[in-house]
C-alpha cells in the first residue's frame, strides 16, 4: 500500500502566524466540534428512544383492533433498519482529523531533528576547517582553550552571523530512476524504483531516499523525472537554498535545460514540475556526469526494486491467506484473487473488474492485463467479479469479435438491435417464412419481428425496396441525428462495415476494427499500406504526443539513439 509522506506537503512556513499557533487553534476547534457532536449524539439518542416508544404504542394499538382469532404479532427488532446518524459520521471524521494532526506533528518533529542534525554537521565541519587554519605554534599555546559551542538550528557561521542551514554552502543532489524486468517465481514482471542521495560539498551523505514506483506504463524518462522531483522536494523540506543536481541520463538533462522540447504529455507535466521546484531555491543548477559518478543513488534505486522482488517472492512462497496484487500492490485475501485461465496470471477482483469495464467501454475485447500476454478471459470465470449486465456486454463483444464483418447484421428494431450472423439468420428465417431469399424478409432470432435484410428497416409487406425508398425519402429520426452528429464532429464511416470512426489524434491513415484501411480525409482505400489518394498524411494540429502512442515510442527511440551517440562521441561535456 502506498504511504503518504506528510513531510513533503509543505515547504514554507506561514509569515503571519506560527505553526504552533495554527495547530493550537485547530485543536481548540476540534475540541469544540467534538463537544457539539456529543450533544447532538445525545439528542439523536433521545429522539430514537421517543420514536421506538411511539412505534411500540402504534403496534399495540394495531394489535388491539385485530380479531381475537388472529395470532398476535410481535415486532421483530432485528428487521428494523437503523440509519447512521449525522453526528456519528462527523465524529468519525473528527477522529481521522485528529489522527492526521498527530501524524503531522510527529513528522514535523522528525524533520526538526533531521535539520538539527544537519546544522550540527555543518557546524562541526566549519569548526574543523577553522582548526586546520590555526598555525601549529598558536595551537600548542592555546589550542586546548579553543571551542565553538553549537547553538541549535540557527547556528552561527564562521563569521558570527546567524544564517539558515541552506545558505552557507552548496549541496549536491544525486538521483536515479530505474525500471527493471525481474523474474519472480515462474513469471517476469516489470518493477520500478527511485533512489535519491543529498550530500554536502564534500560528498558526505546527509539524506537518502529509496522508494518503489508503480510502473503502470511508465518509461525510463518518467522514472528519472520522478526521482528528480522526489529529491528536490526533500531538499526543500530540509530548507536547503543552494543546490546542484547531478544527472547521468542525457535526455533528462536536455529536457530540464530546455534544449529538447518534451513531446510526451506526461513527460512535459513532470518537467514543468521540476522547473517549478527549481524556482523555489536561491540557486539550483544541473550537471551532467558519467553514469558511474552517481553517488549512492543507483544502489538506493536498485535496493528499492530488490525489496519489491523479495516481498513478492516471499508472499508467493508462504501459503498465507493474503496475496499482493501486482497492479495495485494491495494485500488481498486469496479468495479475492482471480487467476486467468491459460496463463495463470493473478490479480485482485477490483483491478480485474476495472480492467474489463474500461476495455468494454472502448469496444475492445478484454484479455489478460499482463503485459504482452494474449490469453483470453472466460466469461464464466469472470462471473466472480462482474455484474450480470457487464457479463452480457462481454458476451456481446465476444460474439462481435467472432462474427466476420461481412456476416454481421443487426435487428432493425431499436429496442432489440441484437447482433446476428447472416447465415444463421437465413437458416432461422427459412424455417418460418417462404421464399426468403427472393423477398429479402428475415425474422429476428430474438424478438421474432420481420425486417428487410436489404433496407435494414421493418418489413415492408407487398412493397419492393425501391418503392419503399421512394415513399420514404427521409431517413428515420435516429439515423438523421447520427448523420448530423457525424457531419458536425467530422466523423467518417467505414465503407466495409459502416462503423463510425472519429479521428482523435494522429495521421489520416485509419484502420477500422474490421481491418479496412482508408484515408480519413477523403475516404479512399489504402492498399498494401500505401495511400491511393493525394491527401497529406497528417496535419500537425492532430498530432498529440503521449507515451502510449506509437509516435511517442518513435520519439523515445530517437532520444535513446541520441543518448547513445552522445556517450559514444568524443564530447567534452564531462570536463565541466
């Protein structure tokens, strides 16, 4: 379970009032609110008692008017539904608030101890440097009497002036984000971790962080950016003012220094967050160093990954009642873990339910959520965590995927609209109708209503398709609305399966779910992966970059190639 770090939520103290005064006011407000809630709970209890007495009197009066032959009815107390009062809910909220205040106070105490320890280290280093500057003769004469007391967090510098801990020297930040493909038991999973090390000007370690990350589609650039953000937040909490962060990953160095534009949306958000954190320092610069010069950070990131591997392996070896889901990292009862048939990948019911619902919402047949796994999900097995309505939708998606595009036909009645195969529909209609192939009449296999297979409308008796279209030149209201929306939103209709398609982003080369490829701009068919029209391949405004798109993968590959070229060249960047 991911833990929250209260110490990183605030980096600046209020200018008007002290934190202690604010906490005291908050505690007093909580105390007053609790007293009011106790009074409200007492009032609710009295009201409940009065209601029960009235209910008993009403039941007694009702029994008194019943015939003597009828059996007396006794009120069943266990069937009365008691609603949770407002005061009870508010009381629970106050308990949670008080616990958060205690956690915040504890975290502030720990950070105060850490800052005091850092001040003491700075004081001892300055004192040691002053001792080294004393001549040997003077040291022999009065060295035993030389001392410099430590005065706490606001300890004075060598010049006697009181300064903050971050203003005296420049500190160094080393960070590393790793993504590794680890083997846990009989399966391989991707794990991620970050490592952060903050050192003084002499590379003495003063603070370190190792933390696991949830991969969830994250790439190497994202992991490095998150590690840098974690390190900058830690430096701000320690109130360091002057900082230099050392980077061994060339793309991150280029992004932070705005030499490369971040084309991926998520990467751009992370880089903007880095820039905002940099502005909160008096001085915050970046340095590019070789990969073997990252102090401590690489080992910390690797330890974070190893800890996840050991935890997962230990949980798989121990036959306990709990099991950790590799998607949400929550410890779940073994009875609430779903095993995919065929590949035996295991995930909790909650994650599987969300995975199936999202895929079905996008019209995609859900498969095993494990990366690069193509195992199908059995509808019967999914009944453990899916509702009957979602299971019916899943059966419909499976039927759609298994029915060829040229065989698909839907019932013409909007309240039915069931999907059928043309071959099955013909066989079914032949049993109930005469000369169905010539007339085009079909009987729905679900609602048993007649419709025309050619016009896709309810059956027009004693009328040919040409006569029907002549007498009904205007399409139905639903079809008119669909065409209006398609025209307004620039949707295109596949000429093979008539499926509506919208271009959200990317180029004009469209591939329908039926496999038909065409130009979104003019509708011309693509043959052998080549356009048959003269339309441009894309418009720049339609190109939106995201790390899940193929365009983003190409950008990442180009960045990695640039990085390899950089390290292979005779560059003098490392001479800084």
